[in-house]
C-alpha cells in the first residue's frame, strides 16, 4: 500500500512506530483475536468521543486501549481522531501502525485495509488542501477549510457490540412464568370451588405473560 505524503514515509519508519521494522509483522500473518472487555470499552468510548467531536479525549482513550494491547482497529480509530484534528503526521502514523498491529476478528483484516486506503486518500486530499490554503508566511488564503470538510466525511469503525444477556433473561423469565402457571393449574382446590374468583385468572395470566416474554426474548436475540 503506497504512502500518501513524503513526510509520512519517514515517519512510518521512525522510532515512534509501536512495532520496530526489524520485528514487524503484517496483520495478515497474525491470528485475529477477540479484544478484551477493557479494550472494547475504551475503543467504543473513543468512538463516542469522536461522535461528540471531542477528538483529544478520543485519542487519550485509544492510547489507553493500546496500552492494554495494540489492536489494528484501535489504531485506525486513533488515526481518524487525528485526521479530524488536522494532524496529518499522527494520522498517517496511526494508519501505518494499524497495518502491523494485532488484528481483531471483526472487522476483518481486508476490511481494515480497505478502510485505511480510503482514509489515506482523504487524508492526502485534506492535507494538500490545508497546505495550499496557507501561504509561506502562514496567512490563510481563500479556500481554507476544504480539508476540514473532507475530514468530516470520515466515520469511525466501532467494534461490534458485545452480546447482551437480556434476551436470555426474557426467555428464562417467560419460561418460569409459564411453569408457575402450570403449577397453579394443577394445585388441588383451585378448579373445584365452582366459583369464578381471582385465583382462576392466575394461571392464564402467567401463560400470557410468560409466552410474551419468551417471544420478546427470541425477537431481541435475532436482532
């Protein structure tokens, strides 16, 4: 994959890269893993910070996640935060690290690489626009801000959400309610008093509520 800016070619091989070139492995040669719950939480908090346009907070959260273990998706999202900030060098450096870092199972390595290709193209365009909008004396010229517009089109890649236990709780509770209804229907005396009272509605009510809970649990599990 080609480098976008001449400046970032030197940066990509500098001592700031998390995995030294002599020991670097491509993501494709590493076995994908599931991130830990702590890594996942920090990554998703960073994505939320990007959505709230608090990019410095996002970078801090992504760095905290990489302190627990370097994952490709975290570096991609870190690069996105730097890209929003207009920090072209650190954005490119983060994308380069993402290509060498431990891959996650989802998104796949191919999806990560395709995303980085798009982001680098946008990074090149936005950084070039910013450079052209400023003269050698540092004054802004007409057309400044176009790079920001390009950067804002970039969206973070959140981690897949953790599976919730709620569907199983609904189904378990529903099954328990149905079982309780069966118990009420089989308790001697309830059906022999030949009178309609509140106890006659307990069993059917438990069937209805239990069945609804089971159906809702199945529905949420399939979402």
